[in-house]
C-alpha cells in the first residue's frame, strides 16, 4: 500500500500573461535560460545551426546562435527573394524622414539644454552678486577679517541706536501722562498707586 501524497505534486500552469512585474521577470529569466539551454543541446546533439532572438519584458534584446546569430541571419537573408525596388525606395525615404525627425529633436534638445545651462549660470551669477552685496547675511565663518570688522562696527552702532531709542521712549513716557503699559495708571506722589 502506498502512502498518501502530502503535496499536490507538479501542477499545470495556466498559459496567460503574468501581470505581476516581479513574477514576470523571474519567470522570464528562468524560461529564457531554459530555451537557450535546449537550443544548445539541439545544436550539440544534431549538429544544427540555429539562431534565437528575444526581447525581454524590459525590451532588452537577447540572442543566441550557433555558430553566431549574424552568420545564421546572413544565410537566411541570402535565401529570400530580392526586394521590390519600390519597397526599398519607400524604406529609404522613410529612413531619411526618421533621421531628419530625430536630428530635429536632437537639435531642439541641445538648444534647450544650452538655454537651461545659460539660465543656471545667470542664476548662479545673480546669487553670487546678491551674496557679495549682502555679505552680512551669509554664514559668519565665510567672512574675511575686513567684513568681520564692518559687521562688528554695524552691530555696535545698532546697539547704540537701540539704547538711544529706548531712552527716548522712557523719557517720553515719563513726561507724558500716557502710561507705558496699558491698564496701569501713573503712581501717586506717595507711591501708593493711582491718585484720584
């Protein structure tokens, strides 16, 4: 008597496109290696010359050939009937039009890149000019000795001006009946609060 199977065993996979990108990439990687392996075995066992060309899901070309893909394609192309001259004229004009379009797009992209580079250089120049004019706004460790002396003098002058302004406001407040702080009246002569 055979023991009951614990696993489902080998299952048949439904042949539909895999939607999950990671699963698709893994499956392609494994299966394309298998196809190339089988092609190599066929070539070795039967002496067959062959070529395989694939585009991966990311559109990366993958090829394998014995003796080479180019040799097989050249032999295949020699066996085809000569092309129709009208078709080759059409293909040549199509190729020329495509090349002109690509050249035009390339020229536009180069012009755009150069314009963006020029704009970037102009912005850098404006930024540098602004930093040169307003050097005191920059980090203090980037200032030289002369700039530090100027900054020190300007800060001392600012402090003196602030002290003078504070004194002027205190004198003004003391000479007028307007209280300095709203809600508090002036003190009476005895210092005991507002006088009535």
